[in-house]
């Protein structure tokens, strides 16, 4: 049978792979005529499971992505540069270029006001953390508990996989806790802004104590305190006069009752 395999396979090959079938396969996969949209962009995205880059449970904000990418690129360059003399010569220039790159990229994010050439004042709007949607962790088709290692290397790899999944679960819990605290803080600040309890800055939001805006608020706050103190004194004096008038009326009323009783 093995001696006749080539003959049988050659006959089947010639009968199966006809020019019409080959053209149909090319047309089915859009290789010919060529169609560049047959493979969408989401299918070309890198796989997170096999990627060498780190990924967080939620997509970080643009400033955080810029900083993490720059730090990762710098660490990669330092690890690849094994020549200490060359590193000492080019480190200052490369670091300066990296800093300029960071500043240029951050100017296009929500932190652009923090790196402006002009000085910040009390009217500068500071960036606040925003809430992001946290998706549940996707479960793999094959659970780890169903994997039975057979070699020592497989045992080590499975233990490392267990450790990595536990670390990811812990990290996600921390992210959820931080985001929940941010949401509660924002709600508290909104409630405090409506009822500040007589404080000048009672909403808890960060501010820079400079500029005319803060000075005017201080002046208005002191004037309001002065008016409140004057109104309190007036109410106290009015209450005192009312008590004295009531005491005088009671004396006259008691005298009238006594006179009527005597008659």
C-alpha cells in the first residue's frame, strides 16, 4: 500500500485541484479579485493572551496610556543597551527626547492644562477622574481545573498561571474599589456643594488659592459672616425686648385681675 501511495495521491491531486477549483478558492477568500476589506481591523488587533505587553482590567485614560508607553519604551531601551559606555554617552540625549515626547503627547490629553507654559491660577479647571465601564473577566473554554499536568515543566507553568489569574483578580478588585471611592467622593462633593454648612469652600474640590476669584470669594465670605453676626445680634435684642414687653404685660394683666377681683 505504501508503494502505491504516491500514484494514488498523484491521481487524486490532479482530479481534485483543478484550475476552476483553485480560482474558486481564490475568489472565496477574496485573494483574487483582491479585496482589502475581507479581513476587518478587529481581526488584525494583537492578541492580549499572547502579547508581551501588559494590560489592565479596564482601559486607562489617555494620560496614563502615554506615561505607561513611554516608561515601557524606556525600560526596553535600557535592557537592550548592554554597553555601559554607550549608555553613558547617549542616556542624557535619549532622556531629553523622551521627556519632550511625553510633554508633546500630554498636551493632547486632558492633562494639557498641567503642562502649559503659563502659571495655573484659581480659575484653572483641574481634571477629575472619570468612571469607566468594568467588564467581567472572560472565562476560558478550558478551565484550569480540568488541566492535568504530566511533566515538571507543566506543573510549574500551571502554578504560574494560577498565580497570574489570582493577581489579575486582585488587581481588578482594587480597580473596582478605587473607582467606587471616586464615584462616592464625586457624589459627596455634589451634595456638599448644595449645603456647605457656612464654609467658603465646602464642596471639597481642589482649588488653587491664587488669583482674583479666590480673593473676591474671601471678601464676600467675610461680608456674609459680618451680616450674619449683625442679624444674630438684632434677633437677640429683639427677643430680649419681646421678653421684657411680655413681662410688663403680665404684670399689668395680674394687676387688672387683682383689681377686678377686689371689686
